[in-house]
C-alpha cells in the first residue's frame, strides 16, 4: 500500500511536469493571425453544367474535379505543358463564362486593403495557348465579356478593352488621372465601406460595357510619411522619409462625384446616364439577364433611402423599380450581396419587418411576395433553383450565435440542410445539385464536407484533424458562452478561463470587444487568437456583444444611431461590473481591449465617470468621428453639420477629462483606414490635460499591423501592459 501510494505520487508529479512542459510548447506565435487559422480548401469554380468544378493545385495547374466522386477529370491548364507559358506559379485565375478561356494572374501588388494590380495572361483551353493580356504590365480588375471574346481592364485610372480575336486594344476612357478621375475602379472610401472593387459590367449581348466614373477632384487629400523601416525595407527613404497621398473624405467633407457610363463596343461612343438629383451614392451596377436592363443601386447621403433603377444602356432611359427606407440606416453591403436578377423578377433583402428577409419583385417593380419570414435574419442568399423553385440561404434560425443553411421549396416548406448546430456556410454549384458545407463550433475547428441536393453526405474533403489535435488539446483554454444583463437587456458573451482555473482564487479580467454597429464577435464559431494565450497566462478573458451589434434585429442595432459610444460604453461597463461581482474575480484588476472601433470603445469606456477599468489597450482607434471617413461615419452619425451634439458626445477626445486607468495606445504610421493622426491628436490632448499614457507606434504598418511576425510582438506588448497594471 505504501509503495503504491508513492508510485501514485510519482505518476502525478510526472503528469504535472508533462503538463507544465506541454503548456510551454505553445507560444504567442501560435496564436497570431497567420498561424491560427485552420486549413481551408482552394477556390472552387463550378462548371456551367454543375457536374464538376475547377480548382488550382500547386499554383501551377487547374484541374476539373468531379463533384460526386472527388476524382480529377484531368487538367484544363498546366504550366508545364501550356504553349508559350514561362511562368510556373500563379496567384489566381478567372474562368470565362463559357469556360473556353482562363485569365491567370501573377506578380500581385496590393493597393488598398482588398484591391490589387497584377500581370494577367489569357489562356485558350482548346489551343492550349497562353498570351499576355496586355503589354502594359500590372493592371487592375481584368474582366471577361460573357462571350469571352473581350477583356476589360484598368490601367492608370483608364479603362481599356482588349479584343482577343484580333489582338487589339482600345482605350475606352482617356480622362483618368491620379487624384482626379478614376474609371472603373472605385475610390478608397467606396472600396472600404461599400465593398466594391470592380464596376465594369458587360451586357449579356456583349454590345455594351458599363462602368462607374469617380471624379475625386474636390475630395480632400490625406498624406502620411513612409519610412525606411525593416519589414519590407524602403532603402530609398533611409535618410529622408517619402510619402503616400490619396483622397480620403472625412465626415461632412466632399465625396467623389460618381456617374454611370455606357460604352458602345461597336461605335466606341460613350453615354452618361442621368439619374435623379436625390441620388448621392451609386452603390452597385449589374446587368440583369436582359441586355436592356442595367440595374443601378443608389443611396442618399444619409444612407437611409435606397433606390434601384432599371436603365436602358442604349436610350439611357431609367425607371425606378424599387425603394427601401429606414428610420436609421440601410445595411447596403448586405443588400448588394443578396440581390439577384433573373429573367422576369429580382430578389432583394430588406429589414423593413424588423429583421432581414428576402423579397421577390417583378421586373416592373411590383411586389410578388415575401420569401422568408420570422424573428430571425437571413444572413446570406445563395440563390434560386428555377427548375425546382427552391431558394437557398443562410439564417439565424437557431439563434444569433449560430448560422444555419436552409432551403425553402415551392410549397413553402423550409428544410435545414446543415444538421449540426454551430456556424454553417455553404458554397453551391451552378445547378444547386451539390454544395460544400463549412461547419465549425465554438471549440471545434472547421470541417468541409460535400453533400448532394438531397442532403446526403458524399465525403469530407478537409477535417483539420492535425490542427484540432494541437489547438483543441487540454492545454489550450476553451471558450464558454454566458449571458449578463445591462439596463434590462440580455447580452451574449463568451468567457475563457485558465485551464487550471480554481474558483477559490481571484483572477484579473480582460474584456475583449469590438462593439461596432452591425458587427458580431460572440459566435458559435471556431476562433483561435491571443485571447487563449492571455488565459494561458492567468487571465479570464471575456467578450460581450452589446447593443448596436448585429443579427438580433434592426431595433437592437439602431439604438446607437446618432450617438455612437453611449450605449456601447454602458454595456461594457455593465459587463465589467458583472465580472467584478463574481467570487473568482479581483474586482480591482479589470482591463479592456479593442482594435479599430473596439479601440475607440476602449477609450470611451475608460472615460466614463463610473469606469471600473484599471487598464486598457486601444489599437488603431478612432478618437473623434470627425476624423473618420464619410460613408461609415455618416451611416451611423449623419454629418457633423447635421448632428453636432452627437459628434461632441461621441468624441473620445472630449471624454479625456474622465479618463481613468492606465492606457496603452497602439497604431501603425501607414494606416490608410484609421489615420494615426487620431492617435496623435488624442495624445496631444492628454498631454495638455496633464494625463499620461503608454504608446507603441509601428512604422509603415497599416490598419492590420501585420507582416514580419509583428503580431507576436504586438500581443506580447499588450500582455506586458496588462501584466504591469492588472497583476501587480
């Protein structure tokens, strides 16, 4: 008995030692953005007949993969065998509508967050032949015509049309000029806030190329310095900094004047479309199946009135076919992503019922009917199978923390295609006979599985088992859901406790939040980041979505309208007080962290008279909404001229007198989104009021502050700050 007892002690000590050693096996670098994502499949492009898809392998081949069996049906492109092809590795491809040609691109250079320019090549499948698209080098938004006989693209702000049959190139526009006129490619604020990257649109009969023109002459210019740096070193600036200038409209200032233009391919003549005077933003253009219906989606400046016009590109006559209005704002990116145009009708999303749902309209503009109904949201619309009259979409039917993929048949019967609760999203083939389901849960990484239209599982193509074995191991802290109350409202949140959590101990707490309008951080979805690492270092990490965040109905979102920072701060302080009331929390050691809007909310929450925060970290924060761009800011606040009191109350700079707790503020000098001038002006006001903060500046880094493993250093600095002020 005595020997057995000693052996048990030895085994227990060994187990503890093993656990201690394994705990050190994971470092902060395991939790940074680049290293924390599960593997995902390569891009899949469905063939028109829906029986197979195209997929690039090894960055050098494009293969045809059978949906049903997963077997390769052969390569349609191979760098090693294609004629006149000297490039062995590609960044991506675009398949023509008739699948006869492929645009491949390489030498990609980023422009803004999502846009890029690259060298494009045209590959003819039957001839196995490759040609450069143009001798101009890197160009933007190369776009096939429907018949694959032409490619439109943008070079130095002008649109060019390449006729592939004749190997000729024509300038569609000639007035493009940096800082003045942009043709085809959206300006910065349209890219960032409407998510538009390409405005080139060919009619289905290939006779017209429509596009948007941005006149940004009157938009104020913003300039920031470029230093030599170390990450992606700029040796040319080793002694004197360079600079980057671009047009950036802050709230209340002039935006680009945007026009719709139609270019006749045969006559080479361009006509500008005349729209009503109440049109301010042109959020999207897209052709319906009929070549005489260019659909133009517009907004007023307040972004609470959306109009849809059907435009005849030849006559330039426009007809209003749809209007939607809101008491607050319209989530236009959601509307754009869910709008589909068919032969005789169109489908569009609206929150008019208080929840986002799909509506069907005749081409004339008359309402045919509401497709989906209920106290839940449609979050993605995948499309309509006209043969079976079935609609496919993603919803919050199983609660706002989850996403469910569903179908609605001709009899109005809704079927859940995703059987497991969690975060489900689907990619359908062109005929809606197969779909790839991406499923994850709070503590379960992504799995990718093919199903047929009947919901029968065909095969799992990626289960991320090795990833799960590493990051779902006992040494990695797990997320768990909880709820708390604020002003009578139930808030959804998650909590991460140390793996050796002991309820008799007192722990410091970090509130991690974003809090921005229509956003969502608390999801039944896999996520791995520095929060788990913070828990491994002795913190309880909490994240709660307060009022104004998304997917709980329009009323929940709209409470923050015209007064950003007010209810978000009330709710985050309520969360902090809830945590302070827990027996296992040290109520004097609660901190708050956030990035971008979350950084702004960190400053606001720490600057309330009843703030309980001992420390906070604000990364790339907006410090006054007068400094941020028009489209985002005015969507929620209107202009400073319309809402002066709202801007004054929402200013983190104006709230400085009440700032409590030790603040660390961090920003990149090349942030084209939230300019570092936000941080500089805030710190200048702090100094004037005899207050101090800690600061970390990242030269030449953008809003994401990534590359060269800088994220590891950034998160170490954040933890060092919290260690200093929450653990001592």
